[in-house]
C-alpha cells in the first residue's frame, strides 16, 4: 500500500513539475471556450465563428463558441465573469458591454474585471434609406435629407437596433438638430424587411447587415460614419468630408478576465494575428467591408483606444442622463 | 379561501408595483426628445390597470359564489394549509428549490444525482440502493451526452474538484 | 429556369448520386433525435449539423441542413407528448391532447398522428412555397408594423375562446402573461422595467423555462401527490406496457379536413416573420375546437387536437424558409444559422438568388418535400423507441423528466432559467387552485413582447406630431396605428368581433336556437 501511495505522490510531483516547467511557454491542454453574448447567426456570432475555426486549426485544440444571450450582452458577460480565469474561457465583447456596465446593469465592474486583448473587426456604420421612400421624398444625398427633415419635422422615420447603443450615439451626433423619428427594432432582418417594404424610411447600421439589399438596389446609402469613403460605396459621402465628428462603429474583440494567465492571452493574440492573413478570413472581412478600417494593434495602442472609447461613451451617456456608474479614472 | 387570498395578494402586489417598480431606470433624453414616441411605462401600466379591474371583479365573484359555504373560513384554510405542508407535493417543491440552489456550486452531475435520488424516494421507490446507482450512472451519462457530445452547456460547478470532474467527463470524447 | 427544370434540378441535388440521399436519411435521423432531446432547439440542431457540412459544397450543405431543420421541429413533438415538455412554444397545444393520450397508454397513436400531421403540414407548405415563393415573399413585405400588431393581437384574442367556461380567469391569465413579457429592458428605449433591482431579470423572462415549468414540472409535482400512482408498484398508470400501435387509416381519414385547414392557416401565418408558428398552432387548435362536433373532448386526449397543432406549426416553420431564400431575411433563429453557414460558402442570399443561383431554391424545397415524406417512416421508428420510455415506473420516470427539464431550462436561460423553471412549476400548482389558465399565461408571454414592439413602432410612425402630444393626438395616433392600413383594419375588426363574442354570442344562439349543451 505504502508503495502505491509513494508512487502516486511521485507521479503528482512529476505532473506539477511539468506544469511549472511549461509556465513560460503556455500550452492549451483542453478545449477553449469563447463566450458570445449575442445570438447564433447574428453579427457578433458570425464574426467569431470563422475566427474560432481558424484559431482551432492554429492552436490544435477545440475552440468552442458558446452563445449566452440576453440582456444586451449582460448575461454572457456575467457568465464569463463567473467562470474561473484559468485561460480556457474568453469573452467576445463590443463597446455595448461598456454601455451596459455604465448603465449599472451588471453585478460587477466590467471595466475593472475584463481587459480587451485583441480586436477582430472594427465595422463601419452607415445611414441608408429605403429606395422606395427616398424616391417618394426626392432624397438623394445627406443634405437632401437635412432639407426635407427641416421642412417636415419628425416625418422621416429611422430604424436602429439600440437607441441607447453605439448606433444611437453616432446617429444622434450626426443628426443633431434635425427632427427625425428614430424607431427601435430588435433585429437586423426586421429592419431590412421594413426597409425593403418601405415601412421605415432610413436605417442606421453596419454595412455588413445591409450589404445584400444595397447590392439589390432596395436600399441606398446616404452617409458613411467614417474617416474616409469606402471602396464598396465610392459615391456615398462620409462624415469626415461633411465635417461631422461622428465615427463610432461597433468593434468586436476578445476579452479576458483579470487574472487569466498571460501565457494563455499571448497565445490567443498570437493565434488571432496569425489567422488574419488566412484567405478565408480575408474574404470574410472583405465581404462585410470590415477591411475598410485598420484595427488597433494589441498592447498599448489597444489600451489607449479602449480608454478613449470608454470616455466617448461616458460623455454621451452623461448627456443622455443614463450614466449610472461613473469610473473616476475616465474624467 | 385560498383562491380569495391569492387574488387579494395579487391585487395588492400589482397595485404596489404600479406605483413603484414599473420603470427601474431613467429614460434616455434623446428618446423623449421625439414627441411621437410611446413612453416605456404606458404598456405595462395599461396591462396592470386592466389586471386590477379584472381581479377586482374576480374577487367579488369568488365572495358571491362562496356565500354560505361552511368551508369558506380562515379556520378551514389554516387546517388545509397545515395538511398541505405535510403533503408529498410540498416536499417535492422543497426538493426542487434546494436543487436549483445547489446547481451552480455543485454542478449538474452531483445535483442531478441528488435530485433523482431524492425525488425517486419521494415517489415511493423502496430499493434505495438501486435508485442511488441508477441516479449516479444516469447523471454521469446525461452530462457526457449533452455537454460532451452535443455541446449543450451544463453547469460544471464552482467547487474545484467537482469542476475538474465535469471537465473530465466533457473531454472523454 | 421554369418550374419543371427547377423540380428536376432540385431532385438531382437531393439524390446526389445516392450518397446525398443517404446523407438526407442520416440528417433526418439526427434531426429527429436532436429535436426530441429537451434543450436542443431547432436552432441548435442546425448548429450541430453545421459540423457535418464543413467539407460539403453549398448545395449539399443546404440540403443537409434543411433536412435537419425540418425533422428537428417534428422531433420536438415527441417530448411534448411523452413528458409534457414542449421544446418550442408552438408545440404547447400539442401537449393538451398528446399528453393525456400518452397517459392512457396510447403514446404510439398520439406520436403517429403528430408525425403524420407534421408531415402533411410540412409537405403542404413546401409545395405552396415551391410554386409561389417569389410572389409570397413580396406579399410578406407588404405587412407593416401596424399589420403585424393586428395579427399578433389576433393570436392573443384567441384567449377569449380558449376556455369559454372561465372567460374572466382566462383573461386574467393572459394579462399576467403579457405583464411577465414586460419584465426586462423595454423594446424601444432599452429601459429596465419591473426588474425589482435584479440584474438577472434584465434579459426578461425566458420563455422555454416558463413553458417547461408550467407544463412538465407542475405535472410531476401533481403526480407526486397522487396516491394511486405511488401505491401501484409495477408500471405506474400504464401497466408497464406501452402501446406503440399506430393510428388506423380510418382514424387518419377522420381528420383529413382538420389537416387541410390547419395546413392552410399555418402556411399563411407562417410566412410572417416572428411568432408565426406559435400563433398558428394556438389559432388552429382553437379553431378546430370550435368547428368540432365534439368540442368537449378537446383536451382529454383526441387525435384532432394533436393534428391541428402539429399540422399548423410545421406548415408555419416551413414558411420561414421563404423570406430567407427570396429576400435574404431569415424568418427565425434556425434560418439565421443557415444563412450564416451559406454565406461562408459564398451563397448570395436575397432577391437576386432566384436569378443567379436558382438551384438553391429548388434544392431547399425539394429537400423539404423529400424530408417530410421520409420522416414519416424514419421518425415513427424513432418515436416507437422513445415511447418505450413510458414503460419505466414513475418513480424513475418522474425524476428523469425533472432532469431533462433542468437541462432544457439551463440551455435556454442559464442558472436563472432553472430557478425560473422551478418557480413556474410551483406557480403552476397555485394557478390551478386559482382557476387560472397556464396556456393563456404562456400565450401572453410569447406574444406580449412582440405585441408591444409592433404597437410602439406603429404608434411612432402614425399621425406625426411636432409638439407635445395632446389627448386628441394620442387618440388619433392609436386609431391610426390600429386601423391605418387595409390589412390591419380587417384583422383588428376580426379581433374586436372575437373579443366581444362572449357578449353577443348568447343572443345569436338564442335567435338561431342552436344552443349546444355545455361540456
């Protein structure tokens, strides 16, 4: 009996030695879970799934995308928060989680508990109109829209997914002073069918959501919330050339809980960076126009970017009187 | 009597909710700037008002219906309640509530085995050892099948060794 | 491509040299089993099926996924009948008659009717879609927010005839369901409502846990108190044997009109995105109840009830594919998963699909047709196996149902989902004592969110005001959003007639002298 116990002890020591030895070079020993707080088939989900497959091939361990939906992302974030920070659970996040955090909708301080590690895509928002309705109103450009809205206050309806989110923010800044009628929708497909049917006049959203109907001519782009025009709609004006200070677009990034082993984080960042050049990923980001914006490099540049995003959102929410949780270091 | 008490309770609770908990946060300024919007409190408030009216009518109906009914007293209600507290159904409810509380810390495997065992005993299985074996085996099998093979997430538990056990099961295949 | 060519190209895609056909059979087996497992929704079944399609080309991939999608929806009726666990809200009415039949030991017959009815409904809608896909999807676009509200409200108005004996308590139940649907962030401004400070309630009441709690858990709790079940040592209630006898031709022939009516209603309602299937199944169940010569038997376990619910919800779910393929607008979550899978394979969904890649449209519809035919054979085999579970003594079966219910609730709503399920199970008992109606609560909860959303959207776009609203403006806005378009005006009038029916029906009956004896 003693011999067996001694053998077991020796084995355990050996195993623990192995873990210590491999501390500098992190090696994933089982599958990784990436929590996606938004539904199957949605924008966030369809971004992380192809990347997860690529990371899986790169790292050689299964990478599982787990959708924990609800509460504008709060459910998923809370789920990731409750998992141990052992390097096997990561969170897919967007700035919506910052917003929910500052609205005090989370049971923990998201900003303190999670770090943004690597941004996958930074998409570009746009304002587009239903072809049917634009023809009726005689609107071809953003300035036409301004004139029409001034003459017919609140008549032009604008669909958007979250009035309090990023879409709402970039729209609010760009159309300041215009009497438009923003209507909230709960899914991109509902927006698209109402645009195509002419039940709503305009919509704010990502190019990825609208590309199909833009190509078919059912909706026409009016304004791109970007620093430059984009290749796919070269004729459409961008906010920068009109002198509008509104560039916010949703970005999707991998977050890690505080305390996650740095080795695991580095490995994930390395995998994402390596997979960016993969042909399938390149094709994917091209099809959704994600290639039109350069994402900040992991490390200091990314940290500075996140802080500035936080500050912008904080100021906007303060103005809207929805800021409930104020982080002192943002001021 | 129970029906009456429930209805009165519901009435009072809804009344309280109407005045205190319909809106739990501030409505964004940009939303209210537009005069065409429907205020977020309108829909729930309308439903509560309709409910209050219907429940009030229902309360009157119940009282009318039970006029002269000898069992329609607080005393009879007290007696029935005591009986209910001793019933198997009440124990079943307690078992379920306990299970929902231990699910997160202990994880699916342990909770499922305990729940199956407790409820099986409650339903009258006499061979407790057979039930115990079946419960443990089934809990493990269900976890492997759903979490390991089908990728349906199940709670792994927060107690470290139970968590490692769940992970071990999930990675068997 | 004309219809004939499309038919041939579709058939060849499904046959695929024999190997594809085998894959379709595999997909049906997988889909039915996935669908029959609680916790695996049709969406998840499709997501699970994705792993098989990585190496396939786009056409085989959509054939495979469509087969899984159709069969998983049908598989969902198996648990609804055997354990009273409806996998989706639209199979809730299936439990009304399916579960009592299974309890009587007629599980085989109930499952047989459910599968056949599903197949008929699915087949009908697939054929209609195949012939009329483009005009139908255009028609679906004509529905604005006000029209959608009217249709959803019609689904709610059914409450009034759900239980004509207890109208007041049924209305209270429906309103409670509507109020439950208000919990969480509101659909327009995203403001938290009725959460009582609980952040876990922000995402609202998850439907599936409530459904499982009110139906399955309540049932197990009720059985716990039944003395008879406890004393019967051998096979509880069903004498240790399950009759897997399938329905006879005569019985099937007797429900032919039920199947036809419900397939038509299901197809029409299903084209509308959102809750088409749920509205359709509740609507058809009530409609058949009203049309039946023996309405008092509904709810006691008759095949008409199962047929109504299953034919209509399958016809409706088939319809969800039309907007996906023709407009690129997924009609539901499962369709959204398929859309993203196909997008990865380079399929351009949307209005141009029919011109550029018509083979996808034909392959999908032919797959739906083939799947619905094959499913009858494959799924009945699986159902027979599942039905044997009922032979297990209740002191094992009861706890197993609880475990499956837990898995289902957890996968849909996390740890909160399990708590919600337990609370709903206990509430289900209280509801019985209060003479409230669980089905009405569920209907209110399922349709409540949509009702509010569509109404708010319509309200915002109707009768534009530029300054603070007065009472007149308010009334004008409400009126215009309810009766502003021809479709909504007609549907809302139907709703009002339905809602007022308890008031005028006694007079009508008096005049016509056709007074049916009460059940």
